[in-house]
């Protein structure tokens, strides 16, 4: 019997001292979230790396989708695919918009571009493709 384990879910961790040094300023400030030191440092470095003036960070993809739709102040229907995580549809509905589902193609499982045009109406305000 083999006793060698393959730890598929074992987290990769830095040395403890390195981790403690990295979070010391967070510990000292007691500011864990929402525009804290690390958050602002990451924003600054990403703006510099991508050469952009404006950049925001989100907790997850759902919030990015929801706030992007909200920022556009859309009304009507959004064409998307049903073959996606539930957050895609939730973000649409939570913005008072109506999802219209476009079937996927069997090659890469993304929206079938041959079927999108037939779904566009005068109520269509956006098309939200996703990747899988």
C-alpha cells in the first residue's frame, strides 16, 4: 500500500515570517477592507502597469458585472447566455433589466453569434457575452 499523498487541495503558503511581515501594516492600522493600505497599493501598481488613470477593484466578478451595468444606466433587455454562472443573470435582474437568453454553439459553448441578431429588438440595450 502506498502512503504517498497527492494534496490536491493543500494551499500553497509563504513562510510564516514573510506572511507576517506582509500584513504588519494591516495589523497596525486595523483596516482590513474597503480602501485599505494593500487595496490602494494594488490599485496604484495596476494603474501604473496598465497605463490607465482610472481603475477600481471589486470583491468578486458579480459585483463588477452588477456595478458595470448600473453605471451604464440601462433600461430594457440584455442578451446573454444561459450557459454561465448564476451571477450573470442575477446582475442583469438586480439592475431592473430583463435577460434574453441566446443559445450556445457546440464548439466553444459561448453565445452562438449566428443567433444573436434574431434576438435583438427595440428593447435590447446590451449584449453580455461570457466565456466558459
